[in-house]
C-alpha cells in the first residue's frame, strides 16, 4: 500500500481459525494484523493477475502453434488452470 494513498476503513469478518493464523503471523513479524492482512491481500491480487497473464500467454501460444503434441500439452495446462486437477 502506497503511503500517499488515503486508507479506507473496511470491515472484514474472518473465520476464527484464519484470524488466529493472521494474529500469529503478525506476532512473529512484530507487526500489526492490519499490515499482515494488507500484505496477504496484495500478494493474492498479484498472484491472480500473474495467473491471468499466464493463461492468456498460453492461449496465444495455442493459437499460433501447429505442432499437435505442443497443442495437446498447452490444452492440458489450460484445462488444469481452468478446472483444476
């Protein structure tokens, strides 16, 4: 989170088990639970954006390759990304 951005107060309910894990992380890092939550959310958003980018890169590769084995491999990867294992 940029220090120039004005923070917005947001109420979030967490399951008890998850809240304990966040508090433990904060305690181990000697920081606030708020900072831990912000970092986890930022990391999660970045991860989703990277996954989306990777998906479109593979889709582009699928449309440009003519090798049947490569097409099959890419289709399997895209299928796992979309539907899971």
